[in-house]
C-alpha cells in the first residue's frame, strides 16, 4: 500500500499531562492533554470557539468544562465526553503536523504510544478515534517507544515516569510481552496531590490549587537533601504570604522512590540470570517526572541490594516517546500495521 502513494509517518506520545507528536516531514509539537468546552453561551461568545485544546483550555479553565481525559493513564471508562476529548487531542496533534480529515494524500501511518497497562482497555477507543484520519495504526507501550527511539533494544530497562503513571519495560531484543512490563500509578500527579495535602496541613488557610503546586514542584522538586529551602508565595485570606514548603516538597517527591525501587527489585531477578547484570547497568529514565533533582541517583542507590547498577536519564524527556514512535513507523513492514482504511 505504501508503494505508489506518498506516505507520512507519525509518532504520537499520548500522555496524561502532555502529548507530543513527531512526523517524518520534520514537524514536532507538544500540547497539554487538556480539552475544554465553553460552559455556556457567554463563554462561547467570549472564547469564540466551540472547543479549546491544550494550553488555551487550561488558561481559560473558568469558562470551560475542562477535561484531562487520560487520568492515570486510562481513558476514563464509560465517559463519552472523555473519549471525544481523546479524539480531539489526537486529531489536533495530527493537524499540527499537516494531517486533516479531508486530506486526499498522503497516506498516514501513525504509531501511538500509551501507558503499558492501558493497552488492552484502550485499543478500540483509539482505533475509533483515528478512523478516517489515519490509514495505518500501531499502538505500542510508551516505554517501548522510548527504548526503540534510543536503540536500547537489548538487555536494557526503560522507566518512563510521567504524570499519571510510571511505566517499566524490559527490553530483550524482541517485542516486549506483558511479563516484561509494569505500570504503577505513582508519578507526577500523585506527587502533586500529596504536596497539596502536606502544604495544607502546615498552612490550613493557604489558598492554593493543584496547578500552583505542580509549578512549584517542576521548579523546586527534589529528593535527598535540600540544596536550599523551598520558599513560595501564596495568598492566605487574600494576602500574599511567604510559605516554606521544603519538607512537604521532599516528602511528596520521595513518595515515588520506594514503589519504583520495589518494582525494580521485583522485575530484575526475573530476567535470565546471565543478562541481569547487563540490564541493571542499562536502566534508562524518561518522562517529565524523571527530571526531579536527585531522583536518578536515589534509584541507582536502590539497586545496591542486587549488587548495584547504573541509571541514566534521557536527554529529551519531551520528545523521546514521539521520536521513538516515529522510528518504529519508519521501520515497520506493511504487514505489521493495523489497517484502518
Ligand atoms: N522539571 C520538572 N521536574 C519535576 N517534574 C516535572 C518537571 N517537568 C515536568 N514535570 C512533571 O512531569 C509530568 C509530565 O511528564 P510527561 O509529559 O512525561 O507525562 P505524560 O506523558 O503526560 O504522562 P503519562 O506518561 O503518565 O501518561 C507532570 O507531572 C509534570 O508536572
Ligand atoms: Mg508519557
């Protein structure tokens, strides 16, 4: 099918908080995974749109019914609106790289990376969402896409620490199976929730939202010892007040270390004994949350009970998943695609 017609290959990283796309025409974009519908006729008149996607939806959240349809890595079951929202996100990403429904050419082949555990549940939703826009589809697990893009296909372990989930994938030189993968729901979102709770314990009257807390975490997040106190400002009874959130930040960020370390200590001994050491020394961290200061080192230290290992971080946590998807698309044979048209 790809013989005569021009083909556009696309890699999409469908994330809980951010979704990215890389295409074979050189286009690369990232958006916030939010969709908003104006709440009433006033909002619609102010916004002059029927639907808002990405940053625009978040910025106008007071005027829209705001959805983040992939919370915890799954399209929320049974919600038609969330399924529609996923469709809007995917089609928006495709539009950004020049693909639209009324296209005549080229043929579009898309690899979509999603959290490992969501694979079974969400495949049909994704297929329906892309019907009519994409000609050939392949759905892969997010960490596998990252591994493929980095050419870390043999005896390595990718840990993708995103917003909704932390996904593990052991690479053994072939397509990963269910046994090679794990998903935890501790990641950026669970840190944000805990951080919000801890700050409110210390400052019960502080007027803070999860959006504010997330920004503080992205700027000051750390595990281990603090380089300097974390001080922020937020209103208390309307008056801007300095808050010291150092301890809350440390506790919230460190909350993901133990579950991730435990999963590592469970996964690694299951690998064939002669390859264990090599895998332990090729652990790759990706995803936005992997940028927390000190996290890489803390996870590396957690390998001590197994004799130690090496954990490194990817260079580009925003586009590694999408780039990996694109690399898969470029290499896949016609027979390896799910044909939608
Ligand atoms: N510099 C930073 N330090 C700490 N956390 C960060 C930083 N930058 C982004 N994050 C966090 O990373 C998360 C987003 O990462 P990413 O884009 O990999 O997730 P996602 O792909 O949307 O989610 P998932 O993979 O779970 O579906 C958010 O929780 C965000 O707050
Ligand atoms: Mg992700």
